[in-house]
C-alpha cells in the first residue's frame, strides 16, 4: 500500500501571545494531521504551548461553523438556519446600504486580536469600512495603556531583544505569568537561571511562574507605580545610579528624583501591601546586578493608573544604565520595531474628506445602548464583528449583552464557532482558521517576521476575512482596484522592502536587522531622543508629565460592601476566550474557578471546591472556589475568560468588571474591580 501523500507547510501562530511561534503543519491527503513548532525558528525551538499543539482539534471541531447562518430565534439564543453565501452577502449589503444612506457612522466594525495576522486582521476589512465611511474603532481592549506609556517614555513600543534574556543576571518578571502566556520567554529565563541568574516575580497572584522564581512580591493590584517609585528612592539614596547614562540619555531627571524621594519603602509598602524589606532587597538587586532586565507584561496596566505604572517601571533601566548591555533593559513590546506599512494595507485615504467619529471598543456596553446625540453622533444601527468575541471579553458584560440584544441592531459576526457573540448575530459568516489562509505576522515579544501559508483548503464553506470583505465591497459597488489585491499581494506589501519576501517564502520567517543593545547609547525614538522621565507631550495634554502612583478606581477599603479586589488573569489552557470550546483543554480547566486565600475563605465559611457567588453592583458570577495561597489575602483571582454559555450560570468574570478607563490609552481597567464572595 502506498503511503499517503504528506507535506509540511510553514506557518505562524495567529494568537494574541508575545511568542508568535513558527508552525509546521503536516498535511496528509488534504487533511492537517499535526501542528508542531518549527525547530528551525530559534525562539520557537520546535515547541508549542498545549493550546496550539491542539490546533487540528480546533480546526476540525465538530461544532465549527461551516456555512453562513441566519438567525431563526431570539437574539442570544444561538438558533440559526443555514443560508447560501449569495443570500447572506446580499442581505448584509442591502442592510448596510440602507443604513449608510442615512449615516454610515451608524455602522461600527468591531475587531481585535482573534488573529494577529496583518492581512486577515485589518487590510481589506479596513479598506471596506474606510470606503464606506463607517465609525472608526479605538482598539484599546488589551494593551493601549501600556503602549501609550512606552511611547511617552521610550518613544515607541520598543525594548530589548528577547533572546538576550538568556544572558541576564537578574530578571524581574513583572505582571506576567510567563509559563502560561509567554512560554518561550520563560525558556530563556530558565536558561538564565541555570547560568546563575536570579528571577523575581512581581504579581498579586502566586502564579506557576512565581512558584519557580527565587522571589515573589505579591503586591496589591494597581500599586505597581508605588513600588517602582520606591525602588527609585532606594537607587537614589544608596547611589546605585548610572549618573553618566542619566546625564547623557534621559530627560527630566531632577523632577523625577524629587518625586521618587517622596516614596520611601515604608510608604510604598503600605500602599502595595508588601514588606519594606522586600522592596529594599529588590532595589539592591536592581541597583547592583549587571546585566539586569525587566520582562513587563500587560496584566499590571489593566488598572486606573496602568499607564503611569508602565511609565514608572520603564524609567528603571535608564537609572542604572541597564540599557548599556544587550541582556539589560526592559521588554514589554517590540512591535514598534517592525516597519509595517499600515496605511498601504488599510487605506485611510479612502475616507476622503470624511472624518467619522471613533468609538472605544472598551465601552461597547454603554455605547450600544446610547441614543443619537450631538456628542455621540448617530445611534449604532449595525455592528460587524470579526476576530473578536466582545460578549465574553468586553468589560461589564451585563451591559454588553443588553446592547447585543437590541432588536433594532443588525449584527454580523465572522467566526469559527457559535461563540457568545455569534449567538447574538443576525448573520454568522464562517471564517477560515490559520491553516486555511495566507497571512503575515510581526510579533510583540520577538523581532522576527513570519509568513503563514495556507496548509489546507478552507473547511466546509469557510471563507477568508479578506474575501468576505472583497465580496461585500463588490456588492456595495466599491470598485477601487485596491479591493482586487490578492492575499499573497497583501502579504508582500505589508512590510514592503523591509524583508525579502523570497526568504519568507523559503524559510517562513526572517529576523529584523536590529542592533543587539538598541539603547546602549541613547537613541530613543522620543522627540528628545532621550528616555523621557518627564514627558512634555503629556504635560501639554494637561496631564502629569512625570509618572506617579494613581489609586485604583475601586481601591481596596473604599467600599465596605465589597472588601475584596478581584483580578482576572487567563486560565492557563485558554487564550483570552479562544480555546474554551476545545474539549481536551476545557477538560484540563474543568470549571470556572475563583482562587481565594484560606483566610478570606474561612471568614466566609467557604470550602475548597464549593460553588460561590462573586458579586458587586454590576452583577453576579457563579463559579467554584479554589481555596489556595495562589490568591493573596484581600485579593481573589477569577481565572478567565470562560464563554458565558459554558460557565455555571451563563455568566463569566466580566459580569463584574466595569467600563472605567485607564489614565493613558483609554483602555479598560479589568483588574481594578471590587467584589464580595459568598457561598451559594
Ligand atoms: S499561543 Fe503563544 S506559545 Fe502558543 S503556539 Fe501561539 S505563539 Fe506559541
């Protein structure tokens, strides 16, 4: 018997994870049988996380949406009838045309990082909405506070090259459970540890990563800036500064010095809920170890003062001259290093003279419920959702659900599955997975470009996002040549001449040509060319030009009814709301869980494994208590993000979060949330 025809196709992981792994998909007789890490890509090193190692299970999932669907029941009930593509596109085009004739701003696209690919993310879709004149979307839900803070301090979303962490002697893992959400960085940290490096984890939760670090600082959520300022205080009073680096390559030192001197460790210890000796010890380590590096991640910026906190932390490497070494400095995001040609991909010029309003995706709950007004503009009449599951992931989901249930809202969802959001659609369109389309990827955790080739034909009647918007454009009469560009052409033009596309075709990835230590001699991409402790741009907006500690919107102790702070970090086997419906992964997670410290559990008579209600004025979430020292006293960890319909009472942790925004970047403050917990 002949062996089946087998090929291996190079690709890239599409998920919202800093590692952006290089994939190898084995295809036998037209069917993907295995997805593995590409051993030739140094960072991936042949290893994938458990989630994406199961990508074929997701692609061939029995519940995959394989045809267009039209709603046949109440909104949210998930009742649909299959229809043809012709019927689906015809209805969408005629509904959008009717709304656009009144005011195209009543149409809102809603998309985020369901794929990180530049082509299936925002290319033809953006061209379509620009040509239409639809409302613009402020894509803030995950990272914009930190992104704005990095930009105000370092000049862009730039930092160390991740591979050099393997040579660091001190690694501070700040606001990240790297084992769960940055696995390939963790492998480098482990290598550094084997070579004698000290690892310190800063996180309210005693995560799996904290377990394996030498030290864990379990600060209260939203107090990171206070900790960073106290570290500066200690660097100053002990003289652990690189004054030459400060003088040459920073801006605003005198003012920052004055502010930091107001933060002795005892003051910060009170605010952060940690001991002053822990702060002193970390300051000594940071001030006396070379090379020393910080891996900062996005969890800690999901609080009112998240932007200021990132600014304060991003000042620390310049104070000690850590940037002088290639294994020193800080990495939060490297996405600013990539020369992406966004305007060429997204064509904002198609707007012409029109300047549509911008809607913040983080306040979608309130905004869907707003009437027309001079301040807001027209009521939202149509919502086109792709690469996102807002009913599960947007804050204050009670409001979000109420908005999605509006009978007068026309909702289209491009999806792989009937998610909580798709259940509310009028029309669901079956989208391709990463194995079925072209795409090109940058990364926010490393500095390589990756090409994703389609490994298999689309499953069922699934269609690429790009082709769906091409078809819609044609039906709306948009005949600009840019709608005819193929996906391969889009991949080629996304980064222009910055990478040789033939290299990407042959190897699947290529590294950016970057210096080993990008800021060893300053050269920050700020207006001053320096690391800006003081930001004139922020001062010009009427904001504090220096970083400071801002208490949470919902600070512990501010409401006696809700004495516990809740954070909602991702469950290890889910990635935001992706993979929750992959049975083998859900089996590992078992059920929605709230980690609660033994003291807090005992005070409420809560036993391990008991069902509990977590509640505040916004809602009530039922889940299972895990009584564990992974939660610090006073803080509970609601691991997310479960699909509401797969949870215990049709809700998830976002039933409790609110829509108040961060200090910078207009982002949600998911981890700035007070609750009470009780036995059910
Ligand atoms: S989710 Fe992250 S670790 Fe997992 S395969 Fe994708 S990029 Fe790699």
